[in-house]
């Protein structure tokens, strides 16, 4: 064990000396060393086991080290590690077939990318070329990725230092009843007023200048706001009226996270382009992509699509996707996510809300839940300001970790986003740790 600790210590020291981390002030971070993972658990450098209620960056939908996926990657590595995108390859062909077997009719073609951000870059490029228009409308309170256009599409503070004047992106407000921009008191009012607002933004921006409206079907990092009934259908109607492409970003919400294969299935609207990544192969090998509807795909039947990547449809990544999707089908992983959310996580979180004054709202579906933590339930003042943290939040998160739970946190929220495969006992174990950690947050309230 001492040897393992020494090795983990060396890993940490090399990291601090040579690894430059995402979104961070490099001198102010202290990354947790992870040495192993299995199912819903990870192990840190001191040998502590932590229950992973983050699914890392909400991507290990099938859990850590699923044996069928690990075996498929090893088998593909032995057979053919890499091949250029211009060739046809069995892993890529089968991954595309399996992905589109879960999308609505007409959405039958896949352009593979390396991750979610470049999936959004390409979806927007397709929409711009298809419509001959430039502008793109996206929500405040959204995340679409860290690359150039994707970060400009993002509606959170990570965009601010990356903004370009010529990005062509215009932001609008989506429905979020708990912090309603529209003075709404019911879901129906919020829905109607959010759609009227979007309609107005489209009118003011000039419908004939707008290539696409891009939405996370259920916004993820921004707070897991499941849209009210009718919202996605209303967006679809606005797009149809003006010839605007409807792009659903399913990078985080897709592949079982909400208890459906794709989160837009909760509404009655079908997008024109679907972007995906993360859950498609649980991130075992980087992979993302765009599912393209027939009309947009036809734009590029006799006109070359001006975009590509050396690793588009990489065999190791697509073989991992094939094994992941088959395992999810065979083991009824998506159905399990829906049931565990409805029967165990949701009721368990509502029970916590009865006992902790710091919980302002619980919302979510499947294995995709947010706890909105507040300093005051009446005023709904968040426990940390928008775009920032606070001692109360930091101490609560530290208490989760000390108790053996790895949470996903953003500003004043804790997200409960375990793998889709999480068991009822694991959920109960995690909620018990969260229960004790929330006492720390309660202690900060007046
Ligand atoms: N879109 C959404 C909704 C996401 O949550 C993310 C990542 O968290 C992305 C896009 C970007 O994906 P990636 O980090 O794989 O580029």
C-alpha cells in the first residue's frame, strides 16, 4: 500500500510540474489523483473508495470499466487500431447504424467528431451552409463546448473571456420557472412566455438572417432544467415558420441520462440535427458526432461538405460505441435509469429537501438531478453567486468528498448524476453521505 501511495504521490507531483489543466488558474488547483475505477466507484491516491455521483463529467453512463466495452476496445486494438476517415470500416459503419436506430426516421446519417464541442461546431457549419445564413441563437444558462464557435454559443461565464464580436451568436432566455425571467407562476405560463420571448428575439434579429437555434434538450451543467411540456414543440414551430435549423445538443442529456435514449423524446419535437458525445461510448475513447436529417444531408450529396478530422469515426472509439450501445440495449440500461430516477433518486432527494433548509429546489429525471442550494428559501438567494463559488458551497462539497462521495457541483448547485447503471443501494449510500454534507450548508444559513 505504501508503494501505491508513493506512486500516486509521484503522479501528483508530475501533474503539478507538467500538466496544464482545463478552465483553471494553474497555481490554485490541487487535482485528486485517481488510480482505479469500477462500476459506480473510483479510488483516490490514498486508496479511498469514492462513490462517483458525477460520472466524471457526466459521461460514464454505463459505469466505469464495463467489461464488455473494455473487451471490445481490446479486440479492436488487436484487429485494427486506426484507419483514415475516407475508408469504410466495420466499427464505424455499425456504430452509425446503431446510433441512428435510436433516432427518429429521417435522421439516418452520422458525421463523427472527436467530442461534443466539435460536434456543435460542425452542426452549426452544416446549418449555415444549408440555409446560407450566419446567425445562431442559443440560450443563456447553457454549455456547448470549449472550441471557438461552441464557447461563443455557450451561455455561461466561461464564454466571457472567449467572446468574439463576429461570432454571430445571439443569446436568449429559456424556461426556468424557479428563477423565472418572465414573472411566471406556473410551468404553462413560463412555457408560453419563454416562447413569446424567443419569437420576439427572432423577429428583432431578422428571421432571414438566422441559420439555427441550438438548445440542450435538457440543459446540463447550467442546472438541469427539464423544459415544460410544449416548449420544444414551440421551438420547432418557430424554426419551421422561418426555415431555421433546429439543433438539439444531446452531448450530456443523451444516451440514457434522462431515462430515454435522447432527451428531446420527452417533448413532442424532432430536431434537424442532433449532436452527441459522452454517453455514446461513456467516454472510454473520445467520440462525438452529428446525426443529420435527410434534407440537410442532401445539401451535401453533390456539393462537398467542407469539414473533416483525421480521427473522424476512429475505430477504437466507434468499436467502444458499438459495445456500449449493445450493452445498454441488452442490459436495459436506459429503462433502469428511468426507473431508478423515478423510484429511488427523485423520492430520496425530495426527502432530503424536507430536512434541509438549504435546498431551494430539486429537479431532474432519470439519473440527471440538480439540487438548487439557497441561502434563504423565501428570497431564493443562491448559496453561491452566479458564476462563482462560496465558503458554504466549498465546505459542503468537501464534506461530500470526506464522506466518500464525488459530487458534480456548479455555482450554487450540486448535481446528482451517477451512472445509468447505479443500483438502489448505491443511491441510498450516496444520499446518506449527501444528507450529512447538507448539514454543513444548513449551518451557513442565518
Ligand atoms: N455540449 C454539452 C451539453 C456539454 O455538456 C458538453 C460538455 O460538457 C459539450 C457540449 C462539450 O463536449 P466536449 O467537452 O466533449 O467537447
